[in-house]
């Protein structure tokens, strides 16, 4: 089974390379397609939003129908096809077939290439989501099947593989790929690597351990809604023991008072025998299932405050990148790729997340139940500092542009080093690291244990809603900024726009969101924390990548 783990690890390496290439999509759309940076940001944010939201639905599909292997295989095929289509959609590859020119100019991109491009985004989004859903679960199934006698040797091999992937693959993605100028090759290398990794994964088909789907625990939530709706005109009994529950010992903890309408799902009807009603699980639910559904609904107000966290996070892969695109990238005589800023982002994300985990465990059992809420509040403060820093740097960038008369020359390089953006990327990494770790832990502690395998996907989905919501926020802010005949903050070029004012607006919104979160968090009734927090395994640039390596400053 050790060979199976190695095959899956190779698949993860290809994911990392692909993620670094996709991370440069904002630059590709603005420099090659020559579309406005707000339009490009909308495309990128919508793409990442779909990637983060889809795993929740795919996990339900895995648990009920196809299992982790088939999800991983189908998503790998989609991933390979999507990246291949992306490389083919660039002007030089299909210029003769499409009847267009072969230069990287907007007039060289025909309608057929645009269709191919959007198909590539859809397939790649499904591929990424499928890997987020199943690659960890399938890896766990293989490790479980490897046997006790292989644990020490397998752990050593996996350690070296993880160390190799943690160092070499991100460095290759951050430095080598951005140095390649033709976009067809820049997208083509990850496509080739993904195809090869998928073929390597296929070679182990006969040796993998397969776990058949046994049904989703999330189904009970839908059954409670259906059962309670079917008995909407029935009255709940005053005595809780008259409600249905298989384990009579659970009646010692009576149903909670709130959301009493859902208790109707556990009403035992008098016109049918209990045996007949038990056979139809969509008409009769246990009290335990009803209480789990209630706890799910009670956490929604806090989850709504997480959406703005996704809006703040989305600016790093769109507007921050657009700012860096035309700044000076040289350090002495050496030209540094923009993706180096992503490396600093990732390191900050891991370091701050590890520091937060140490702080949460330091609080002990008594304070650990509140540690996730504290972490979310801290992340919002870090997010506010990040946005204020970004606004200040953008003001300086605009001052340089005005002093040199570059407002009407958006393609010219600005004599200002891109490392002015380093603080905001580092702060954004800390913001994402703490917020994602604490939000996931919060949901894990407060949601029913039966829904545990959905917690990480729900957290990602909430951030995904925020990422897609950033498109709406830009649209609304743009309309409001035009009132009174004033120019919009979002013009056709970055030099004419006022991103600094948008950052200030987001900072103010985050501050209000922080106050709302604190009020809701004080009102919320917390459950006890289940166990100590562990160092998180983050996705590298939006893709699953197991990496427990800690940066030198943190551990």
C-alpha cells in the first residue's frame, strides 16, 4: 500500500504546480485579453468561489454514490482536460484552426478560443473541487489499509516525499513557471504534469483499497425538514417522552425549547403503528436527529459573519496581484517573479496558523471552547490592518504615477519596487491562516459529531460565498461611488481607479463585521471543545497539499 500512497502524493504535486499557474490568471486576462481589471477580478473570484463551494455537494455525492476513488479519478480526468484546454486556448496553439493570429493580443483570440477557455475554467474548477473533496479521504483509506508492520517504514518514506514536495514543488511553481514567457507553455507544463500524475494514479487501480459509500449523515438534516413539514398541522406533545427516540436514556436531556416546529418531525402519529412509521424515515425522525438539525440552524448567524472574511481574502489573488503586475520586480540586477509574493503569503499563513494553535492549546480545557471565536476575532483585526496597509501602499503608488505622468499609460512599468506590497501579502497570509483554522475548528466543535466530515467543506464553502460576494461588493461600491456625478472608483485601468478608497471601505465593513461577530459570539451557547488543536494542513495556492513543515520563526 506504500506505493499507493506515493501515487497519490505525485497527484498532489501536480496540483500544486497547476495552482501556481492558475494563480497568474489575473495577469493573463489583463495583459493578453486586455480586459478591465475589475472584469478580470470578477472572473477569477467567481472561479475560486465555485472551487470552494462545490466540495460540500461533492462530499455528499461521495458518501452516497461513488466513493473517494471514483471522485478522485473523474476529477483528475477533468483537471487534465481543463488545463489542456487552457493551454490550447492561448493564441499560438490553435491560431491556424481558429483562423486567428498567433500573437498574445486580444485581436488574436477568437470566439472558439474563448469558448475553450471558459470550458477549461469549468473543468479545472471541478477538478480542483474533486481533489479537495477526496484526496485526503482516499489517502486515509490507503494508510489505514497499509498495516501496522508498514507504519514506521511508510511514515519515513512519506516524510521524505512531503519534504521533497514542500520544498521543490512550490519553489518550481513560484519561480520557474512565472519565468516562462509564452503562456501556452506556462499553462502547458502543469497540464502535462497533471496528465502524467493521473496516469501514474491509474496504474495503482488494482492495488488500492476501496471503501464503498454507506450513505451521508447529512441526509438526516433533510429528513427532519421533510418530516416536520409533513406534520405541520400537528401539535407537539407537552411530555417530551412522547416524541420518538430509540434510546430511552436520551430522554434525560429533553428537547431544547427553541425551534419547536422541528420537534414535529419526532411526533408519533396515532393512526399508524410505530413499526409502520419507523419504516418511513422521511416521516419520522429521532429526537437526536432533530436536535442535531437545531444546532445546525443556531450556528448560521455566526457563519454569516464569516462571509466577509472571504471577501477580504479574495483581494489577494486579484487586486493585490494587479497592483504588483506593473511594479519594478528587480532586486539588484536579478528579476524576481511576482509569484514570490505568494511564497511569502503561504509562509505567513502557516506560521500564524501554528502560532494560533499554540495559543489555543495554551488556554487549556476551560478556555479551549472559546479559542476559535477568539481566533476569528483576531483574524478580523489582522484583516483590518492588512486593508489599511494596502490602502496606504496604493496611495503611494498613485502618487508615483501622478508625479511621473503615467496615469494614461497603464502598460508602463512604475519605478517602485513590488516589495512595497510584501507587508500586505504577509498580513493577508496571517489573516487567512488564523481565520481558516479557527473557523474550521469552530464548526468542528459546535456542529454535530455525525457531520464531522462536512465541517471543513462547510468552512470552505462559506469563504467561497465571500469570494463570489466580492464581485457583488465591487459592483455595489462602484455604483455608490458614482453618485453626485463623481467618477467611479473602478475605471478601465488600475492607474485611473481608486483602489485605496475600496480598501478603506472594506476595512470599515470588516470593523463593523467584527462588532457584529462579538455580539453574536457572546450570545451563542458554546459546546465543550473535543480535543487539542493540531497544526493545520493548508492548501497550497488553493489546492490540497499536505505540508506539516513549520517555518523557522514559529516552531
